C-alpha cells in the first residue's frame, strides 16, 4: 500500500517524466515569478542569498541570467532515476517526506514545503534517533568552522563520550576559535588539523582569510592550504564522520573510501551545496559499502533549502 508521501512522490515523478528540461525550466521560472509577485520581500531575500553564494547558480531575470532554474531543471529531469533510487533507499517516513518536499521546492519555490520539514529537536549532525556515541568514539569534524559542532557534540553526548576528536578546518582565523573552545571546555584528545579533506594529498589556495563558514579552495589565491585524503592522514579506526565543506564533500568522501570500507563509520554529510550531492553521496557510499542505511534531516530555515544532511549508519 502506498502512503501519503509515496503518492506525493509518484505524482511529482510522473509530472517530471512527462516533460523535458526546457519545459521544467519554464515551470520553475513561472513559479519564481509567482513567488516574487506574491511575497516580494521573501523572494528578494531568497534570490539575494542564491546570488551571493553562487553554489546553486545565479538568477537575474532582468539580465537574462537563469542559472538557478537551469540547474534545478537539469537536476530534476536528468537525475530523476537517481532520486527514485534514493527514495527507495531512505529508511524512514520522515526522510522520504524531506526529499519529496525539497524536490517540490525546487520546482515550486514554495517555502511552505520547507517549513513542514524543519527539525528543531536535535542539534545538527546529532539526531539521537539515528546517531549513538560512546566512550570509544573517534569523531572527525571535517569543516569544523569555529568549533560549533565540537561544542554541540559535547553538549549532546558529554565530555566522557569520545576517545578522540579530529577537527579539520582550512580558515586560519576559524582555527583560533576552535582552539579557544577546546580551552574553554577543558577538552582532552582533540586534535586540530589545518588541512582540507580531499581525494589526495596536494596544495590548494584560499582566496582570502576572511572569517567565514564558506571558505573554499581553488588553484590560486593568497594562502596555501594542504589537502589530504583522510585515509592517508589518520591511521586509527574512525567511528563517526561529520562533513560540511562547501561542495567538496564528494572528493573528501572518495578520500575516505578505505575508512568507510574497513570501519563502517557513522556519517553525517551536508548535501545541500549543489543539486547533485543529495543523491550522489549516497550512491558513492552504497557502492563502497551497500550495508549502509540512509536518512535525511533538515536543519535550515524556512525560506530556502540549506542545511540538509544525509545520515549513513
């Protein structure tokens, strides 16, 4: 028997399969125009956010720039089978509802779809219905920012509930805050690594050292940053990996292949930095170790879908 969410998903899938990329693109642009006419302040805030961070494509209709709608349309049409695969591999009703509502949002730009799936119960990355930790935990905080996830971990599980924590962060100014949090909490066995996680050891650059949660690496810039494959950088068994690195999650995941295969760590991965990671990272993990079970959770605000996670356990 199909439940309500199954029916919603099938309705959306059937709608998309009857149309091509151009038609879906036109639908998305029409719905964005409706959003603008109905609620101009929230429309402006939403589009300004997309245009500022440029992860999902720019959108300047007055200039004839429709990257955002182009990218969404291609994702929905060209990867429809990947979304069907992901839906079939999600392990609870809530996860499926989150996926359905995100895809509907991409099509409709109706932020009520996002309001329905917000999670205010648990700290981000630590859904206690999914994640269990104990004193033997070796936790990797990849994209540690200022140590906010480290603090959340301690608040959720306590100071005695880990063996070792590794904090990977590429922004030098952020590392100072991580170290201050470690000192304030009087934490032991927390190792801070000023490195970027990738699929290989190399050197890339930061364009600047601005205090930010959105620092990205490129082939040129002011500050040289070492990148590493975690498989080569940590020798001990890893039990739990959190990752939020501005769209570099795919390469970092490839650099964790041996750890995933050998250790089967719990995974909490950001999958919102583009229109592909939400299915692609699950596909990569499943190819390495098909015993993983997948869940989605949404921790962002109601205006646009960011801060949604793929859990793998």
